[in-house]
């Protein structure tokens, strides 16, 4: 085994190699002693620094002396492809330059990147890549810290990643990674040991971070991220924290979270360097974020024409958001990893919104929240919306408090502590649950159960809010009950509904009613009872009919309502 060391940078080689060594030891002038020789590599494995992948099957000659070393015709395989190296170590011509400078030209494959866990996040991204691409690399060492520059156009490598990072194999995406000591750290050994990491992804994104290297791992001191902005000028770094600005056609935060939380390398793999440690990834995330996006997806919901400003404290995100569907303030705390002695900490979504609109197409997105594989992945909700719109109808103020939990039989449900709606004409208060009964995806079966009370102040205006203007005048009262159905709380399914309720209405008038025994009996038709319970009597009356009260008990079984005391 051959081991060479330069301060903290360690080069190791294993296997048999040929050694030629010459020593000059003047007895009277030992200070002028010198050494010169060479090592002939014959298929060895070489690692220049711990952060770099191993070069296997290395062949060539390393010439050395007491002044440094030179690589002559060294080649091998690394990252799944061929690699050619040149350069060496010599006395630096300037104090701020690296004495070690090794240059490499090679080809990296997706399989080779995946098999190099010491590359950290890059190795994780390679799990979604295929093909290969040529690259160049330059390696230096100053103050015992490796400095690396990598460049590639990524032609030949396909990346199945969320926009804007995803690319086809033949599409070019110029990439340049640069990691070197800051100017102050390079100028003086007494200066704080810090480096600057920059990454440029063509016209897609630019990142820059300044890190402290004086601890057990690199600590991000400050940074800047620009996505979708033209590279008109160098990134301006803040005094502290990480600032980011993004202008995007679409941003899928769910897809990015899945990508960054990809499974770790298999047990027994070499440890990742500090930059790539999954526990350190949050250090590189923005602490302040400005976003403009045509679409943004979060927790299965997609909103459009988004302008948002957000801040992060640890894992907690706070944001002011304006979009086509919503406007207001949000807080989001992601769920954590499962604890050794208990379930995973639950995520939480807190919102105070001026308005929120949910179109018909959003029903499937809401239902899909219960398809999560683990209960803890469903966030708790604490949401208040002053102007809530559902399927194009403005329903007034909505107040929701819900928490996910696992039931005794191992299924999942959302406990609805509050599910309330308030409009000038009526107030709806309820509590209940939304449970996954079984299945997954398109085969999933979910059931909503609710205890409710509808306090009506003006039946006519309430019906007008639901598009049934001119049906009823005045009318007040209360409807209470317990009902359940298959589907989400926002999409009642009358065919599967079961339960019971009490109706007590008074002092109203049906408009445009004609007298007639047949039409009055139509009011009591069990087949039309669901419509009657929403006070829709348009098919019965056509001129006008005042009533003192309508009261009674109703039993509902699989969408069929029956009563024996309706008055």
C-alpha cells in the first residue's frame, strides 16, 4: 500500500507497483540531500482525496522528487468511464496558488455516479439519470483543503427530474462546479478557514455559498440562489442566510421533496462528505425566498399565477402568497422521520386567507391526500378563509381544524374538530372524520362522517347563493343531524349517504305557486326528499305559498330518505 499525505489532503493507492528510487545524501552537506524516483502503476486503485471517487485500473507513471510529483500518462476508470490524468505538484509561483494541480478528462455514467456515494447529492440525483457525459476536472489543495472545478455539457445524460432541471439525453445543459477557498482564507494561514462553492446550470440556475470549514463539517454561512433569471451579473451574497429568487413556468415542490428525500446509499457504502450529508441539506435551502411561477404544486394542490415571498426557520416555512386561487398568509411544517419509540411527527399547514377558490377539478387533488403511504405524511390543518369559493359558488367564511391519525384497525383518518361555514344567510357548524376504508389510488374507498347543525337566517337568500334565486322568500330555522357518505367532506355522495336529521323551519314563503293537491303532495315525495331538504320546491310551486313551519325527522339509508312525522 502506498500512502502520500499533503497536510489534510490524503492520496492513497493499493496494489502492486514498480518503484525506482534515487537518493543523494552529501555527508558534509546533509541539508542539500535530495530524492528522485518514480512509481509505475500497474492496474492500481488510487484515490487522490477522500471526497473524490476511486480511480480503478490506474496505469502510468508518477515521477517524484523532493520538490513535488508529476503524472505521466496516467489513466484508469472512474465514475463508470475512462479517465486520463495529468499534472502534479510543484512549488507555487505565487503564495495564493495551489501547489497541487491535477487535471482530468473523462466520461461519467449514471451507473457510475450512483455507485459513488461520496458525491452525496450528486449521487442521489443520478438515481434519476441515464446515459453518460464527458467532463473535465481540476483538483488542487490549499491549506490542506481540496479545491475542485468540474465542467460538462451533460450531452448524452438524461435526467428525469422536476422542471427546470429535467433534460433529454441529447439536450445540452452546461454545468460548472467550482469549490475553492475564499480570497481571504487563501491569502493568510491566520484567516478563518472558509471556502466558496458555486454551481452554474446553463441558463437554468446559479448557486453560490460561503462555508466555514473549521468544524467537523462544512457550515453554510451565507448563500444566494437564482433560478430562471438571466446571468447578467454575478450573484450578490447577503451578510447572512441564504436568499433565493425564482422565476419559473412551473414549480412542483412535492416532486422536489421526493427527489431530495430519495433513499440513502445502501448499508456498507462509503460515507458521504459533509456537503452531501442528508442532515446538512437544509443548510443549503433558502432562508428567504421570492417566487414567481405560472403554476405551483404543494401537498397535491396546484395554484396558478403565483407571486410569493417566504422565509424559513429550521423546517418551518412562512409565506405570503397571491395567486389566482388564493391570497393570504400560510405556515407549513413538514412531517419528520419516524421516531424509534413512536410514530413520525405530523406535518402542519396553518393558513389565514382572504380568499380561496377550489374548482371542480380540485376534488381529485383533495381526495388524493389520503393516498399517502404513512399517516404522518398527511398534515394537520388549521385554516380560516374569509371568502371561500367552491365549484364557482361563493360560500362565505370557512374554518377547518383537522388532524390525521391512525385508527385501531390500522387505517387512516382525518379527525375534523371543526368544519364550519358562515355566510350572512346561514351558519353551518360540524365535526367528524374522513377515513380511508381500504384500497389505494383509483381503488381507494374513503368515507366522510359528520355531525352537523345548519342555522338558517334567510332561506331565500341562502338558496340564491346556490343559484336558486326566486324560489323562496324569507324562512328561518335549523337542520341538525348525523350523516356519512363515501367521498370527501367537500363532495357529498347522496347515493351512499346514510344517517338521520331533524328539520325545523318557519316563517317562509314559496314563490310563484299554483294551488293543487297533486303538487302539494309532491312536497312529501320520498324520491324528491333530498331536494326538499335543500329547500328546492321549484317543481312544486309556481305562484306563491306561505308556510308557518315545516318540521320533522328524516332517516337516510343509501341515499333514500324516509320520514313518518314530517309536518
